[in-house]
C-alpha cells in the first residue's frame, strides 16, 4: 500500500472531485435527454412537406393494432438509445476520471516540488553546513514564504552556532588559566616537604583568589546566557532610578580613581527584567570607572526620546581605535588586558539590550575615552511627555 503522502491525497482528492462533478453533470444530461426523447409520441398523422404524398398505409388513420406496434417500436428504439447513451457516458466518465487523476498527480508533484527541496535541504543541514540555503525562486506564495522562513531560521542557527563555538572556545581558554594556577600552587606546596604553615596559607590565599576569579567568570557567563534567553518577566523600570542607585553604589570606587561624576537624569521608563537592566547599567558605569584615567570624568545621562528611552554613559580615557570599538561587545573581547576582567561587560550590555528590543551604539571620541548609548523601547504604560521631564544635574567631584 503506498504511503499516504500529500501528493497522493491531493491526487485522490482531484479524482474524487472530478468523479462527483462529472457524475452529477452526466446524470443531469442523461435525465434531460431521456425526458425529451420520451416526450416524442407517435402521432396519427405525420406532417410531410407540401407536394409529397404519404405512403398508402398512412393515408388513412392507423388502426389501434398498428398504433400499438409503432408505439412498441418507438419505446424499444428509445430504450436502446438511452442504454447506449448511458454506457457511453459511464465509459467517458471513467476515462476522464483516470485522465484527471494522472493530471492531478502530475500537477500535485509540480506544486509540491518546493516542499521536496525544503525537505532535502533540512535533511542535509547539520552543524558542518549551516550556511546552506534553499534559495527558492518562484511566485510569492505560501511555499515561497515557508522557504524564506526556513532560510531565515538557518541564518539565525548559523549565527548562534558560530557564536556558541566562539564563546565556548574563549570560555575554555579563560577557565584553563585559573585552573592551571590552582594546580601549580597545590603541586608546589605538596612537593615541598619542608613547607611551613605560612607557605600553606600563601598557597591557600592564591587558590582562594583564583577561585574568586572563576566565580566571577562563571557569574558573568550565566548572566550572559540568561540575557540571551527569553525575558522571564516584564515590569516597568525607570532607568533614571537604576542609574542613580548604581552611581551611589560605585561612588567609592570613583573616589579611589579620582573620577568626576556628571549626572543628567531624566525620567526614562521602560519594561523588562529589572535585574538584567540593572546589570546593564552597572556594567556600563563599572567599565567607565575601570577603564578611566586619574583625574578623568564620567557622565551618565538618561532621557526619553519619543518611543524610546536612552541611557548614555560617556567617559574619558585613553585614545581608542574607532575601527575596533564595535568589537568590544563580543564576548571576551578586550583592547587592553592590563585592566583585568574577562571582556564580558559590554557583551552582557548588548545581549540585555537586544533581549529587550533595544540597541547599543559605541563611539570613540577623538580626544579619548568611550561613549556607549543604549536605547530601549519606552514603557507604554508610562509615557513621558516633555512637561514631565525633571532633569537632575549633579556634577560631583569625587
């Protein structure tokens, strides 16, 4: 028994539809012919053209016996003609049904050819050839839309797979170093039979510091992975409040680095996961302090712009290559490794912003430093008009 494919089902559907409609049409035609033929009755006299005399037998009215005879002959001729017509109709219906089934099979195969291409591509695609595409050409119908959607999905999978490979490779490299440090410290301590308590404590301190580094790395990786997933919950969040709280928490670090804080905070409500957005703000401020210079400055600005809210963090610092600035949002990307860290801060910022439907733009001013602008959709429940803006200018020297 053949597999009930879509093509087979369409063919059967075409054949059944033709059979039903053909049978109805022929039945109506047969009924009409039968009605008209049987409506013809034997008449007493048959009108003939002028000048032509009828046969002798028809010059006088026929007898009842003769009328009955001709009536029987008439009925037999009608019955024979109707029988032959019925047989011919049934034969024509069978032949045309078979032809329609074959034509339906061919047309269904032609119409479903793009589905076979999509299926074949889906079977060929694997992690090694995610760059392959269907690239279906033809009319802009549902199958074209399906192929384009499948190509888009392959593109996203290709990007995600490549990012995952790059991410795993860099994470493995970053974790290998602290593990090697811990192994070395332990091996050195165990290999020295005369190791004192002070030596063991020094080894423990080194291992503890390395463990803390690993924990910070793992925490950053988890935040990055969570920010790239679906937003678990949404609530109204004001960037002004988050930025103010973050600056308050990091004020001591700014004082130690001799960095001047400049705040211009206006209402900037958005919706999303408050913890992730708070981490976004904290990463930007922390990076701006970490990569600043002594006696430098840090400016944090929030505001609403129509259908978006903006968080702008600008800082002084060393001169950066404008061509390489955009790459700082990639995981483990660092232009200067002397500042420590893992290069996850700005990548987390980008992932959180994109997960909330926003964008991140980086710029390197010609006099040094970095400007990061994050834009997120404004909260529809809390639109901000110009009359409601209450800026807070608070330049502080710390």
